C-alpha cells in the first residue's frame, strides 16, 4: 500500500473555536491506482492533500506512505529563468541525483522532447503542467499528489493532462491522488470519492468505466 490514511482528524483554530477540516478520514491508494477527490470549496480537499503529503501532521489517526511523495501543483510554479530541462535538474540536484539523462527521458515521456530548452513564458499552460508532472517524477515517488491540474486549462488541454496522469500512474505504478473540481474527465480514473464538511464519502467510490 503506497498511501494509507486511517481515521485522520485535523482541526484549525477559528476565533474562539476550532473548525474540523478532516473528520476521521480514511483512504487507501494502492500502487498503480488513480483516485480522484471531488467536492465543494472548503470541504477539506486541500487539507487532505497536505496531510497525505505529510506537510501537516494530523491531531489523530495515522498517515503511512511507502516511499516518497511527488507533488503537482495547481499552478506549475516554474522558475522563470530556467528551461524545462533545468527545472528538473534543479530537483535532481536538491535530491542529490542530478541526472540529465533521466530528466530528458521524463520530458520526452510527457511529450516535451522539442521543448526541453524553452523557458516557462515560451510554453503553453498545458505544457507548463507537463513540466510540473515530469518534475514531480524526478524524485521517483511512490505517491503522486495532484492539486486541481486542469483549473487553468480549456477542456481539450485539461483532458490531455489527465490522460498524461493516467499514463504516468500506469507506467510508474505510483499511487496517484488528484483533487479536482472538474468532473469531465473522471472516466480516466479508477475511483472517485467525495469530500463534504471534512468527511470522505464512500458514495461514488466504485470504479468508473475507462475509455
């Protein structure tokens, strides 16, 4: 099991009271499984990703991750002065593995063979997201956490990014958890669960057909 959350409780202070962000949430994502989390704003989706990535420690419950975690953010957050290749090499350098060949392979895998030397302002929104996916894979994660990857993209480019995440999940056998408001591409995931008022609903969690 790559990602295992069990009875996770997380609250935040709000004046003289505390607001429950995650209310005894349990979620398991296996290697090679692609799970989408939907739900309204403020329902706890971002808190779920933060806890799953161990950016925030819960007050109760357990979070277990087999291996390392890669993040794909809503905005790609690329460094303006760096080329697509250098964005990945920077991660490799921080992680102690500056591997140019691996970075080039990952950029080719996400369809950016011809764009490796372009800077962010020379890339489309969809291409920047692809760099973000490749960058997240640079550390060879076992878990991939993705925050609203299609929010700034039109339907066609958004679907292309979700299709890419599907392929990455299958090829690298990562446990992928994606938070999304976009319901148009859920046929590409294995399971969909819903957050509401800090609770994760089992309703709708059955596997959806993939085309």
